[in-house]
C-alpha cells in the first residue's frame, strides 16, 4: 500500500509540474483548469488511500478484523 501511495503522489507531482510550466508559458486557461481538476481528483484518491490504510492499522491494533473494516469502509465511501 505504501509503495502505491508513493507512486500516485509522484504522478500527481509530475502533473502539477506540467501545470506550473503551462502557467509560466501562458498556456490555455481552459486546459490549465482541466489539468488542475484532474490533479485535485488524484490527490483526493491518494488521501482516500492514506485514510483507509490508517483506519486498517488502528482497527487491527484494537482487535477488529481487516476484512470487516474494509467492507464497512467501502460502504462509507
């Protein structure tokens, strides 16, 4: 899970660097807005993964089943 989170953050980082370059070059505003929205969605997905990972760790420390936690987490999302 940790490697997947790092990979996704690296992808988002590359997207953000491209957005910055587009802004510096005076790129198309609509395209910049679209790319910014995509990066935001990706960051939210990473946040979701981090929260899920943390919830599993805390739940397992308190004696709950990982499968039960995942089932309930998916219902909440």
